[in-house]
């Protein structure tokens, strides 16, 4: 079960083995055929061990149960698409605020503001798959997800098209 539109949620990513990674608050915007959409307003605090920042712009996060990606989409920064290849997200509904948990698998698909699309951190993925003993099926799923996402971002397919992102950014701004 997913929290309802308008609900405050917490996003807690980790690395393989449970090491904390990026954590931040968000609000559920709604859902469509592409997944559940979370809004992260400008000024939201993000933190992980050794780093922290407050987001400079609004962004939306698309999550799905079937796909191993969490897409961060927005505008006004050096990139307008940043996709973390990750394990399927799981909702923890045991606390006062629902928490979305997923494991970041290092690979990132990025579209820069100038339209350049690439996969980042392939070297980190190669190192971590050996160092942390990623199971073969996890490696295969991450590589397949990265390849499929790269093609979808390059082709501007939903939800990576600007119209879909603009719609959900509008929903976020409408909550103010």
C-alpha cells in the first residue's frame, strides 16, 4: 500500500549492506501509469554521511514497484533528469511518517541541462559489485535497468519527457 496524495513521507536510501545514503522529506503528489510521484520543494534538506545540502529548486521523484529506478526530475540545475538505479522501493508504514526505503546501486542515468545523456558511476558500480559481493541477479537487473533507462531518457519517453515533468512540478507548486 502506498501513502495517499498530500501525505508527508521520508525517503531513506542506503547503499548495499545498509550504509546510510541520501535522506530527505517529500510529499506524495499522486500516481499515474508511470508510477507514484513525490514532490520535493526547493529548500528541502538532504543529508548523507559526509554531505548535506538544501535543494535549490523544486523536483519530483518518480518511483515504481516493478522498476529498479528512482528518477529525480526537475529544472534549473546542471541536469534535468537524474535516475538512481536502485532496488525496488519498499514502504515502511510502521512509524508516524511513512518511509520509502531503497538501496542505491551506484549507476546513475543523467540528462544534463544541455541535453547530453550518459551513465555515471560505472566505475563505482564495478568496484562495489566485487567489494560488497552484489549477487549476480542484482548485477544483471541493475545493468538491464541502466540500459533501458538510458534509452528511454535519450528518446525522451515518458516519464522522462519534459511535459510529464512539467505536469508533476505544477502539482507540487499547486500545494503551496
